[in-house]
C-alpha cells in the first residue's frame, strides 16, 4: 500500500468549499498515458474530477470535501490488542491513520484509486474514478454532475460502511415549520395562545404517533433544529420557527408530510426543503451487507442504472475528533472494489416483462405474448405472468366452497379449472408430443396439489395459509403454459418458481417481502435467455406459500426488477397506457405520456386503476422506469412512470366511493362520507395551482390535499358527471 500517497492526500485541507485546489492537485497527480482526466465546474467555485480508463461503464465515486475543522493526519503502527481511538481493539498488527477525512471520504478516494491502478495493471478498461464536490453541503457536485454529464451503467459510491455493501438506506425529508400564536400579556394567558405551547403539543403528538416499523429499515426518526421564538418572557409567543428533519423508511416516506400537515392549523406554514427517498442498492453476491441511516451522493445520481454503496471505516467516527481508518481496511476495500467491478460486469441488466391475466387468457393470447418476447431476446427478458383471466376469481370461489364444506361445488370448480387449462395446453402444443407430455405432467402435478389442499380445507376448515396455497395455483398453471409455448416456438425459456426467489413474512394473503433476502435469492438465479416466472406468489423463509395481495403481479415484477437492477419493468395489459381518467366513466380520456413515481403512487392510492400501490417503491429505489404497454398493440409507446424528467401539472382525475375512503387514508376528512365520492386531481404542482383550486372550488369545497393531489367530496350519484365536466376543463 502506498501510505505516502494517502498521507499526502490527507495533508491537503479540502474541507467544504475549499476542495477546488485539492481537485486540481489530484488531476495533476492522476494524469498518465491511457487515462482521460477531466474537471467540471460545479457552479459554486468548486470542481468535480473524473479520471477514465476507456469508455467507462462502472464508476467508482466518492466526494472530495470533508467536514470542518481540518485536522492534520498522523500515521503510526498499532499492535494486536491495542486500543483504537474509538475504544475498540486492534485485531492484528496494523497501520493507524488519524485526521480529518481518513474514513470520510479520503479513505474511499484512496482505496478506489488503488483498485483502479490494479485494474489498469491487469489490462482492464471501462471504468472511471469520479470525485465530487460538496457532498457534505447538499451534494451540489453530484447534482451538477447528474445535470451536466448524466450517468452510466453503474456507480459504486464510497462511504464509511465498515466494508459492508449497503442493501438499503433511509431517506430524508426536511421542512421549515412556522407555528402561529396570539400574543397577549403573560399574566392573562387565556386571552391569547402561545406558539411555544403549540410547539410543545406538536412535539408530544409526533412522539405519540406510531409510524409503521419498516421490515428493512426499522423506525422513522426525526430531529428538530434552528428553533426560534423571539418573544419577551412576559408575552405569549406570537410565532415559533423551526426545522424538522426526518429519516424516513420505505413504509413512511410518503407519510411524513401528511402526518406533519395534520398537526398544523390554518395560518401555519409548512415549507418543504427537499430530501431523498429511501433507496435499495445493488449488492454483489457473497459480499457482507448492511442497512444505513445516513445520506450520501447516491440518491443524487439517478442516471446510473445500478447504484452500490460501500467503503472502509466506520460512520460512528466520521466527522469526529476520533476519525481514523486502518491500513488493513483500506487494503480490503481496494480488493472489494475490484470484486464489485467484476460482479457488475458479469450481470448486465435484463428487462422485466409482466403480462396480466387478459394477456394470457387463452392460447391465442399466449402466442401473441411469445412473439412480443421474441422481439426482445437480446435484452434477456424475465417474463412474469398472472393467472389466466378470471382464474383467480374461480380459485377464490373454490376456497370458499371448500371452506363451507361444499365438496360437490368444490369438485365442479376443480374440474372446470382442469378442463380450461388442458384445452389451452392442447391448443398450444398441437401435435408436438415432446412439448405436450411434459406440459400435461406438470399441470397434473399442480392440479393434484390443488386438489389435496381442497381436501385439507374440507376436513379442517379454511385458514389464511390454506387460502394462499389455493390461490397460488393460477399463476403456477399459467406460467407453465407460457413456458411451454415459448419452447415450442423455439425460445429457450426456463420456468422458475417465484416461491424460491421472493421471500416474505407469514402474512399469508398480503405478505411483506424481505427485500434483502429477496434480492439475494433473485441474484442467484442461473442465467438464461428467457426466464418465465409467476407474479403474485411468494414464500416464507421456510418455503410456505404466500401471496402479495390481489393484483400483486405488478409488485412481483418491480421486486424482480429491483433485485436484478433491470433496465426497465414493463407492465403489459389490455390498455395502451395510463389514462387521464377511468375510460369506463369518461369516454374521451387521454393517454399520459409520462408521470413520476409519486404521481403514479398517488393515483393508485386514490382509486385510479394504474398499478398495485406498492409497485413504484422497488422501481424508484433503483431509478428503473416502469412502462405500461398494450399487448394487442405492442408497437404503441404506452406510458412511462419514473426514470426521467416529468412535466408539472394535472395528470389524471381519480374517483373513489365513500365506502372505500377510510381504506385509502381519508377517514379524517371533515365531511360526511356516506353517499359521497371523493374526486381527486393528481399531478406534481397541483396543490399550488391557483387556477385548479378555482376550478375545483366551483364544484365543491376542497376537503383534502396531499403533496400531489387536491380532493373534493361530491354526492355519489353526481360524481360521474362532475368527473366528466372536470376532465373536459383540464384535458380537452
């Protein structure tokens, strides 16, 4: 290890806003034949630096700046058992480096550069070292690079993670809050209202609010800073200002603004200051993993298809007077970065193509799917299929009949399922015995297992666990038919059981995935030109069948896309994209070209028929675009969700009836729900659109607003006509 180089790097004061000279010095030092050294102005006087070996696809990236104050470096040997600055004990004889930046982030810079040197010596190209300014002051360098230079195939971001690859990180949400009071003489508090007392009440309410515990990232936490109230002690406070900073999880990222907003009164201000969403990261098979609660440049680099996060050192000593890193940690990090480079090169991203029930409802439809997939073979598609149209309903009826002890009714439903799937198999296989016999054998096995489950229910009763096992049969049957049709058409497809890849808890009918375990299992799939698997179904770590909730196949596709860092997740259905309203209610709807993840999630939560509500989360975590496309017209562009810039403005109008409002989180609307419907205009910038507020208020008072929506309550019988009237005003 070139310890003298590391000490030279540490000896330069590159604390925030002073990193320009450091970038120029590194550019001079790193220049050599066969490399391309470039600097990029950030716009605040600082520079980004990129050193490329060939045309880079994999970028090793960390930041140039360190947190003040600057402390000079020291290097000394330590012996096994010696106490280290943080109170831990050295595991072996080693070199100890102390001083500002040793583990955040000059340790990452050094280890990444050493990895680049070793790759260069081995004749490798196609990588770059990317050093960014201003990570500690809002990731200004990363934002400038994303704006001006785009991205690439993959980026490995260096932060002190103890040598573990981060599978997921918490998000951040920052707000300034202004609470209003009514000042008066403090001797007569009943004549006014103290903003300080309101602040105390808000804090108590937040402490008492039970944010859901996320299975991956745990608890959402929050902290208050910049607290200010300028009133004298003998006057009730007229105003309190403060900043509140949330560390959010996947379960709560979309909730914190809504929860905080509910605690405010008219006249108060809630000013968002941005933040990052929780993220999943790509992890290399076999590398140790962890989750973290700190931020990094990674969320600000959306142009990279795969993002990884890892590095030497401990976050617990970063930014402190005890900051240090060991020579062995730097050496191990350099070797790990080389392994990651090779792992990234070994797994080029696929496209995940999910086909719904109407897309596989009969032999003709399945052949159409086969030809769509054939045109995409160079992209190594992973094909996810739902049960054939109406089969899941039949399975629900079968479970209910068995649960009620209706053996004859259950037998009739079983036979109908058997006949339908066998007739489809015959139509697909034709006279090809080599395809037909294995197909019938596998279908018979699935149907026999289903019959066994029904017998157990008839004898012992229907439980959620047995219901999940029965409902899973539809996807197992349809995927068997699709895989056989592919093989008969000359496509070398491999059938994969999703229950061995998507790992969940034991909430049998609405199971929550274990994202880290799922990612690990999916990444262990054997490479194949085409993989055919099932949506909707999964399994516990013990192998017991679970399901992800009705219409959960979209969610399955997004989970697979996340784990594979797919180029895209495509939802193939019987419509040509996401529409501005429900076509069953509005005859002249318009296809939406593009919408954001947040807008799609808001639409799903407010009653629009778009995607399973959880679908956007896994895709957003890897910046994977979701495309909604029409199986009958595969040449049509469809709609794109996420993955790029999306214009502001209204995207759609959703309608949901009063009886369902409580289920989507509007139980606190201060209007009668019975007999009413909720109409919501959804789109980025909608809540601040004065014209739109005027249009809505002409129909009914605005009763609820979210970050991406405004909602009114109208009588249920009038809702369709109001919907059509609003649609004409906004979209035609």
